[in-house]
């Protein structure tokens, strides 16, 4: 059975991040994917996944802070 991944964040827009983070994301994607494979489509797919992980992490951190305050 094949599982599919649905991003929690509906946009893959890299511009939603601060400029320094945008640059780090682009550099890391090129480093890990290689220049030839770091196409816009691949970057958008991976960015969507990264955004979802970021949203989960932020939500968990917020929940933890709410519980500890």
C-alpha cells in the first residue's frame, strides 16, 4: 500500500521565509540534490515537505509552551 503525503501548508512559496533562510534553503537543496536535480519543481516539492515539518514543529513548540505556562 502506497502512502501519499499531503503538505499541511498549502503554499510552497519560498518567499514566505526571511531572506537569510531562503538562501540557506536554496543552498542546501542544491547541495543535497545536486545542481542538475535542483529544478524548480523538485525544490517546490521538497519545500512543501519542509514547510509542513516546520508547521508541525511550531505547533508542537506552541503546545508545549501553552502547557508549561
